[in-house]
C-alpha cells in the first residue's frame, strides 16, 4: 500500500480495494454519527457496496477529477479525506473529510487537511481551496479555522440529508495567503 506520512502517528494512503473490509467496519461502527453530516452513509450496506465506492473513487482519480485518501492513525483506518470539485481551468479544488468518532478531537483531521493543502498548492499549483462544513458542524468548522481559512459565508439549504436540508459554511484559502501565513 502507498502511504504518505504526515507524522509519527498519522499517515494517508490511496484508497485500495483491500481496504474495503476495514472501511466498511469503520462506517458500521460510526453509522449514526456519520449520518448526522454525510448523505451517502445509507448507500454503504455491505463490503460489496464499499468495494463499489472504492472503484468509483479510483476511476475519478484516473480521470483527474480528484481522489480519496484513507487516513491511518497508529496503523488503524480512521477516516477519509480527499479532493472534490477539481477544476484545472480555475485551478481550484474542494477538500472533504470525515473521521470515526474515536479519532476526533486529536488534531488528526487538521494534520491531514494541512498535508492536502500543502500538496494542492505545491504539487498542482492550485490557486484556491474550498472547504464546506455543515453550519451546525462546529467540530468540522474548527479544521479550516485552525488552518487560517477565511469564512466566506453561508450557503442556505444546500444539502439534503435524509429528511431535511442543511446549510453549509464555506471557507477558502488562496495560495498567496497560504504562502504568507507559512513564511
């Protein structure tokens, strides 16, 4: 498996078919927690569904439409992070992430997100990175805030989650801002 080390405890790796049982177990263990903010959870009901998801993710990567990476903490699969809405024409991308409940509030998502931000700006010469979070998902909002992203505003009722609409807070970082911040 390909791993991208972030630090001694946290590593990222490309999502592979062999990860399906571990990913499915992580989703199962966190199903109710994840459903609070993620609309895809009910579509993963078996290891076969998980394999199908991984194949879709892999094909998007081959097509240059972004990718999903697994997040590993001390050798355990902890969650996923990836690039979405990739636009080479606009040199922009969106980052999405989730972690199992037991891996939250440890700085894992902050470290993984920071690594992807660095990668996007330095390897792909991206100009703008966006992160959207549920307006009431304060834990998720802390990640772009800790990394110095600017809150741009609120998108009202932008996502349907099972039985209701959810507002999103939109955060962004420009390459120049990131470089100035990290000098």
